[in-house]
């Protein structure tokens, strides 16, 4: 049996044994026994229709809290994104989370103990009518994806980014500059030569 399926089975049984009980992420991680426990919870919700709610669904729940309302399944959606589409979206998005900017394989900026793992997420969720078309898909890290159910964020515009950069200490501004020069090396040479 695939490890993910075993973790999913353990989580399913744990939720069924704790219907109506608020469960925290540490407990679920321990029950699953794998680092990608949140992905397994999403699979239970999206593929099996488990009525598991989070803070995105109920205001009385805090981030990292989950509750199975009842055992009656809700409509669910099959996974239908091909390997080719996944590869295309990851490449198009530069193997970078489109919410927080973390890069696949690097330490995550909001959880230094974990390396960034990217998933493919819907911009408009399937439950809200979104499709599996590449135009509706984006690369998203596991940490952002964990709390991103049914939300759509606008990309920041230059003026807002510049405000944040100006507020940062000089050392952080230099890191941004180094990254921009590396990413846009050809364009940077043209700008400097002007």
C-alpha cells in the first residue's frame, strides 16, 4: 500500500472516531505519521467528501483546527490534472509559490524547519465553479495551500511591493536586489547601460 493511502486511512478513521471534536494540526500530523498530512486531509475532503471544516469555513475555529461535522459525505471532485499540466504550471510559475513567493526545495520563509513543497492549486476553487484548465491553476506551497481553501488573492502591484521593500532593513533590500538581478540579468544589464 502506498504510504499516502495509509496516512489517509488513519486520518479517515481518526476523524470518524472524533466526529464533532475540534482537532489540531499537531494531533493530525501525529496520527498520519507523514509530513504531508494536510494534503491527505484535503484529499479526504475533496475526493471522498468528508465534511471536515477549518477556520476558512467557521469563524470559531482557529488556524490549524479541524472538525468533522458528521459522517454524511458532501459532493466531492475527482483529481483530473494530468502530469503534463502539472509540469507546465510549475514551470510557468518558476517553481515558486504564487502566494508567498517561496521556491521549491528551499527552506520555507514561514516555517524554517520545512523545505518548500509545491502543489498545484486552483485560482477559482472547483467548489465555486473553477476548472482544471491551466489558466485556473497555480503553483502553491503546502503551507499556503493548507489555509487557502476557497480564497483568491490578487497579485500585488509594484507600488505595494515597493512600499514593503522600503520598510525592510537595508540587508533585506539587498537580498531583494540580488534576487531581481539574478532573475532579470539580461534586462538589468540594459538598465545599467542606460
